[in-house]
C-alpha cells in the first residue's frame, strides 16, 4: 500500500479533506507551472525591441574606375551601423 494513501486516510489534527485538497492544489500548481512560465517568457520576448540590423549597400561597377578584370569584383560595398548614430 502506498504511504501517501495511509497518510491521507489518517485522522489527526486537521480534517483529511484538508490534506486531500492541499495535495490536489500542490499537484495542480506543479503541473501548470511550466506552461505558465513558458507563456510569460514568450510574452516577454514579444515585448522586447528588435535589435537594429546593419544596412548593406551594394553598388554597380563604375565603368570609369573599374576596368578589365576588376569589374569581376563588382561595385563598391558599404555597411552602415544604425546603432552607431544613436
């Protein structure tokens, strides 16, 4: 026989229904804690601001500056960081 079953059936200072109710509340709390924490974590992540992303600019090759084999490299490229302006 399970020790918990004996403990729930004993008559002592508190009513056995109190012990049963308390056990049910504790069990429900433990079973629902992880899903509640997951939902709150998702809400927190959704409330956070998105980090700024770098701006990448690709330009076409310049006919005057790039001749011959250098045209295979492509045009000028520039990367700007928007967070540096803040």
